[in-house]
C-alpha cells in the first residue's frame, strides 16, 4: 500500500501530464507479457512486425516483468503537460551519473549483463539507451501516437469536467480500482510496494494517463523525483478498434454518418482522429460535427493545439435509449 498525505497546497498544485517515455516503458512490458494486456493484442501484432531488426536489448533489460521497479531516470514525471519524445530524451541524457547508479542500485537481485555494464559506464549507457528508445519509438509508438495522445488529452478534459462539478477530490474518483481518497489521503494498493509519503507542499502530484499502463497503476515517489501516479484512461479497450457498433435506432434518427460520429465519441476526439477512425473525409466530419454541435449533442473544447469534441449529456441519454431498443 502506498499512502500519500496531501496538504491543501499539494492538492491545489496537482496537475496532469502526458509522457512518451512512460508509454515506451509500459509498452515494452506489454510486448513481454501480451497475455496480461489483452486489449493491446492488435497493437502487439503490428509492433512486433515493425520492430524486426530493431535493437532494444538494453531497454528490454531495464524493463522487468513482472514489474517490481523500473529505474526512475527512465520514467521521469514530465515537467510540462505534453513534452515531445525528443524533449524527454534530452532530459534522460542529462541524468547525473550518480542518479543512474542510485536508481540501478534499487533493482533487487543480480543486474542483467547490459544493465551492469550501464552502471559501470553511465555516459555510454545513457547514449545507447537514448538511441534504443528513439528507434523503438519510431517503429512501435510513433505510428499510433496521435490516437494515444488524443485519448490522454480526452481523459484530462473529462477529469476537468468531473472536478468542476465535484471539487478537487473528484480528480481521484474512479481513477483506478486500487486508488482511494479520503480526508486528504490518497491510498494506492500495490502488490510489491509499501510506503508512506507526505507531499512537500511545493509540487503536488502529477497524474499521467498512459494507455499502455492498463490494467495496472504505477507510482513514482522516490526523492528527489517529482511525485507522480500513472494510470490507464477510460477508453483503452476501444483504442485499436476500427469500427464501433452503431445502434440502428440512432441511425434512423440522425443518419449513418452522424450516428457513427456520436458513437465514436466514447472518449473526446479531434476532427482528424474521427476521420481516421470512421473513414469519412475530414471536411465531412467537420460538417457533421457542426450540425451535432448546433443540435446540442456535442461540445467543443480546446486542449493544447487540438480542438476536441465531447458528447453532451443529451447525447449520452440518446445513446443509452438507442442501445436499449
């Protein structure tokens, strides 16, 4: 059990972030144990083909299964909302050699050969690791990054709406079955980890939605690192689907294209993402979304450089009624 004690200032400074490096490390675990991450099997099949001939031996040795501990320098909590993979790799390469050794010394048991060499030669190890991560990213994550990023951005938007009606504590509601919040204390049930931490009142907690974290939840609370909690956002199960069943009743009322778009908005999405999912042209999607917005069935929200569309409460009720017919 991990117990985090919050002050009012800690809660006020709690924020969200997306992390390419967390998606890399979590997805390596998925590749090693695909049976434990069944919702990602469509991605596993494509990623394995794309990774043929790509050398990631050091990266693979640094990411154990089952996951007891992954070195903190490989999974830094982001400093801003949406860093690029290049920005996170720059931060990785800037890791102090003493920090590399300190994190590797937290690994229980004998170090794998390449990890032991890394500990002895941190500078060369960081260069090799960064190169492997970038090669892995380009082959296995980059082709799918837009949809992964949209899911994370949609989750942040959903949590913000939750907080607007339920207060700051609503941030942690239904975050994960292992998470509970009561009177300024966040508890996370962990199989391998037990600790009590009091946040420092200066940085708060960073919540990092990560598609490849499913079905687990991960924390980073070791000083001097920024405290963070990494979890899977809702909608992961539909991430690799190419089509969504559309209720016939909804199609009869709205027409096939608008019913399809409304059904696809289980998680907030952009016009481009909806076009990729549905096969409709981007101008066509934009036209139909404008009509749905005018009817009060979707709302628009800006998230960084993107505009995300979200189903309204009226649309939710309409879909629920259609599914029941």
